[in-house]
C-alpha cells in the first residue's frame, strides 16, 4: 500500500474514525487523553449530509427518508456502543483495537512523509553515509577454461591444461564445453557470481593479471583463469545513482517519520518492564 | 462494496498527478534502456519471476499480505525486507528481473474494503467478512477463502460483481503501481516490467493468464488492466491486447498458468468456447500466448503419470493438485488430464496443426512463483509460502490449505519454486520480452541450472567443442525455434546443462520427443541422452539406473558426491520419420535434494506426516524445438 493510498484511505474514514484520529492527534500534541466524560451524542447537519452523500455514492441515488433515519440510527448506535465500550475500558485488552489504533497512527505519520521531496544535499548525505551501497560494482575482464568437477584427476588435468595455455594454445581448444562464456569483457561482479558463485569472484580479485593461473574453484568445478583487467568500484556520483538514492530516501523517510512520531509519543511515557524471574 | 469505495479512488486520482512529475524528474541518474547494447546472441541466462502478487491483489491482502509493490521490487533485487508476519526476508541471490502481476479484478479492493468505514458495509455477508478480516490473521485467511469460494460458485454478493464500479479504483491503484515500477527499473542491472494477472475462471476452473508488457508507463499507462469478471474464454483478453498494440504501438503477450487445475479446459481440442477449433482461432491463440508457465507453487504441469506411464519421472509436484480444480468445487476425472498437462498439449498442437495448418499450442516454457507474499522465493531452504497465511511457521507444512474447506490439499503440497530462465540479449524490458516472444526461455522448479539447447540438421559430437555456442546459433536454432532438415538428414541437437553454482549436481539430461503420425495419432518418448557416471550406470532395457540419494532428511542436507556439475552431448534422433511433425524439449534432473518441509521440520522441530514428500529431484524444462516436414504447410509464426 503506498503512502498516498494510506493517506487517502485515512481521509475517507467515517466521521467516527475521523473524530477519533483527531482526538489522537490532539492527544499526541498536547499529551492529554481525550475526554471520555462527554455524555452528548450530537449528529449535526454536516454529519447527516455526509451519511447521505456516502449512501448516494454507493447506490447512485439519494437515500429515502426511511433509509436516512436508518443510517442515523445506526450511527448513533455505533457512537453509543463505542463510547460506552471506551468508558468500560474494553479497548484496552483487545489486540485488534490496539493494532488498528497503531495502524491509524502510522497512516498519520506516513502522510506527512509523502508530502516531502528530497534535496540534492539530502541525497548526497545518504550517499556519503553508505558509499559502498551506491558504488558501481567491480568489473572483471577475463578468460576462463573449464577443467571439470574438483577431483585429484581434474587437478592433474588442470596442470597439463595450464601448461598448454601458457604454451600458447587457444582457450577454445582446451576447455571442456560448458554453457557459460569463455571470455568475459567488463562484467560486474554480481553477473560473474550468478554464473560461477561468490567464491569464484573472491578468487578473481586476487589473481595476477595478464597470465593464465589456477586451478580456481567455482561453484561448478575447476577453472584456469587469465584476468586481463579489473575496474575497481568507482566513487558514486549523485548524477549516476540519483534514482537508487531517491528510492532509498523515500523508503527511509517513511520509516524515519514513523520512528520520530513514535519517539515523540514515547517521551510522554515511563516504560517499565518487569521480566519474569 | 466496490461502489462504496469509489471515493477513495477519486481522491487518489487527484493526488497521483504530482507523482508523474516526480517520476520524470527522477528518471535522471538511471541508465536509459537505449544505452544498453544488445549482444549479437544471448550470452548469459537472466533469472526472474514473471508471476508475483502484492498487497494490491484482492486475495493476497485478504490472506494478510501488507507488503506493496515497492517491497516486492526491493526484495527481488536482493534487499532485505520484513515480511507481513514480521520475519526478516532476503534472497540468497538477487533476481535479474521481475514482473508484478496483481489480479486485475478488484485491484486494491480488499485493502480498500479493509480500510473502509464499517458503517458503509451494508451487505450482511460482506460485513461478516469485513469483521473477520479485522479480527486477526487466521480469521482473515478464512474470510478470503470464503470470498474465493463464493466467487467460484458464483454466489458473491451483488456489490462484488460490478466491474464498472471497480474500474476507477483499479485505474488509480494501477497508475501508482506503474510509477513505482518505473522508479525501480534499472536497465542493464535489474529490470522491473509491467503486467497484471487476468484471472479468468469457469466456475472453480483455472484459466488464468499473466499479461506481460514490453513497454514503460508512457504506453502502459494509457490503458487499465482488464477485468475478467463475467468472461468465460480468453477472446476478450486477446481483443484487449490487440487494442493496446494498435493504440500505443507497444507490445504485449499473455502467459497461461496452472493448467493442472483447469479441469480439462486449458488445452482443449476445441476452441475456448467448446466449439470446433478454426485455423484462425488456433493462430490467434499462438500469436497472443507464445509461452506457458509450467511450474509454480501450486504444482507442476509438465507431465502426469496417467498420460505418460512410461516416464518414471512424470508426476513431479502433482500431489494434491490433480484431485480437482483450483477451488476444489469439482473433482478431477481422468479424461481431463489430457487438456491439462503441457507435454500432451504440445502433442495436441501438432495434431491440430496437421489438421488446420496452424498450431495453437506452440509455446515455450517458463517457471515462476505465483507468490502472494510479495516475496519471490524459489529456494527450498528459504521458502516464504504461497500466501501470508503460510509464511514460515511450525504448523504450515501439515495445515490444510484447501480454501474454504477441510478436504484435499495440505501445506506440504505447495512447491518452493519456480523461476524463469531467459536467454535475452540484454537485461532490458525489450530484450527480455523479445526472448519470451521467440520462446528462447526455460523453466526451472527453483534451482538456477544453465541450459543450452540447439537443434540443427547435421550437428556432430565435435560441434560441442571450441566456440560451440556460436556454432549452435550459426548452424541451428536455439530452444523455442523451428527446424526443417533436408532430404536424408536427421534432426540433431547440441545440449549442455550446468548445475546451479550454489546448488546440487545433475543426474541426467533427457530429450522429450512428441510426434503425430500420418493417421493423426499422438506419441511421446523420453530419451536419456547424457547422465553422470555413464561408465558405471549402464542403460538396461532402455532405462538408466537411478543416480542414488545422499539426502539426510533429519538434517535437511545432501552432498554433491554423486551426479555431475555439467552434462553435455550432441544427440541425433534415432527414430526420426521425416514425414511426421515432432517437437523436442530438454528435461534436466538434479540429484535428490531435501524439500522445504524437510527444512521446516529441522528448523521448527516438527513431525511430518507419512505422506509428506521430503526429497525430490528438482528439474529444468527447456522450451521445445519443433520439426515440421519440408512438404508441410509452414506453421504460422
């Protein structure tokens, strides 16, 4: 559910929920609980109009006088039960009520976050906080020759094959056939890892360049490898990674708004936890 | 109910105008797809999920999913998210692409119902469901199951059956969704595509299709998802797809799924309405539906033992799924299987082509998850369940899963899988879609095996040497292609399969051949073409001995001390008859590995029932290569 949906859904809660949410906001700002001593249930003109309008929207016609009376009676009944239930404290041990109230509070915080839009400075701060997350990956250019599953026999074969390659044989003529490329040109680490596994990529980082070496163990067996180039991860520039940073900023902002609202509320409470011995 | 929620939708419309501006501004700093070069031929397989539901799906929300498209996209590209039940979730390996396919029907409506004021819920039945949803997770799952049952039986309250009333809400949920997808599409690195599910049903019989667009919001945003309510055949969907292409200049295809629970309706010899199939209808189906999803959480539809009694590996993932239709409103009769399993459909396609000149069932194969948790989990040791009601927990494996009833299906019968392997020329929407359209794709039940398959007229064993992939493309056709051979020649195939680098070794590679003789009779045969340890495992009476079994169920572990990491060969059809239409596809089997219930049993210290499948040979299915006699009228592309 997007923040926008949540805000919209909240705005269209009925009056009873609206009033409650208002009371909660008020409580949040003032630190006081809503007054439950009020014994008058007022169904004013605005409330009646709203009930009628909702009916019209649903059924494509205005409610008859009898139907309107029914809507009002139902509204009053809800109010009466609701307030009485609150007075009796029935909300306090009801997990559903507790969770639903929490969700309403979250919707309020999220709607605030939705309105905001990040500045370049804010985005740059996010990059500076975690440059590795936004840095372009290390890229590798290399040739590989597949020898076979890891076994003493394959290691012997690898030694012979290595001699051939160092003697100038073409990798095409030495490799066992496998459905992965013999030549990799500037592929990012994640692409290589998806074909040969993480441990192979780790090995690539340490191999000498410009010469055949190995055997190197991958997720599929033994390889001989000649690395021709490694492009180190570049420092991320905002113009190259704006979309990714903005996505994170958006996700973070909703979380931050939620945390901040929670912290504000929590300041008004002493939390005492007694662990069972 | 839908009408009552319009107000919410309309407010969203007003708010979403600003969203578009933000998206276009944000386009900076993201490589445009046009900057990503396509290689001459596909060089590496891309992994993805073409079938995923989020909280916007009417059932997913009801089952408790609270994660929207943004969480789904972040998860697919490898980030950690917190599941709806509060568990930290992360893929061991990111996917290369994903398509979120929320149900078009009532998109966002369960969420809207849930968030609606109770006072506006008039219908007593709907009110009961509303209250159940608010009561707690278990009651919410039960309410959703009842809603789905009512839909299957045609007894939904009137307010649920008004597509016009939900159109506005769908429009707004859809547009917000497309904005999110645009923000996460990162051509060259992670492709987020646009699509939806067309949940076509006849009663409780599954005729579902996923609709996959090649384009971005500039085109896809011009139309809304199509609501299948009140439809019984896919014809309206095809009209809609034609209209989209004509109006926007974009491209779109549809992927049927779960033929296994269609109760004999997905691959009929007649047209969708049960009338005699015409050549035009056959062509229309093939043009719009070039790919079928053959394996997913709700079972595997490759081959059933009833249809393929000589195939000892038929029947993977059919437990529980072959007892009735999707909603279990109707039991299965044996005569239904032939219209439900993909191998039989491919054979029927040949017979229909022989008769009509066009093959309606000329499709490639993919796997996907159909996860309703927003989490594309295809690995046995990291399976987040079909829906939020069976995210990891001690009880999920043995719990009954029959929606709304206590009969039939159980948690353990869900499969952790599958994924789609796509031989695309770049990681972009266009390149992935084009690979689907030419069927250069394959299915796996979850593991990421690499599979190459080329058909030609004269391949010899030496062609699987050196730069053999280039040879395959130069002198043959890849999976999904059409093959003709000259007089006196035989179809020959280069096949090479590599284990998942983080997974199990391979047992064997098989070629599955289907053909139609001149009398119109259908035939099939499974050939073991290369397997591990061939010197020791000699074929006897046409069968290769079992590979063995290293699974320790109690420890949910296996070892790669049997099987082989790579299997390849060049195979020539020894029983080729040039006069008969035929197809050939590859099935790759892994060695046995533990299933997700075995991992659950270890993790949650639970006892599994005696029926539970605790180990299995996971597999890959390539798209077929079709042989057509040179004398035959060429099939429609």
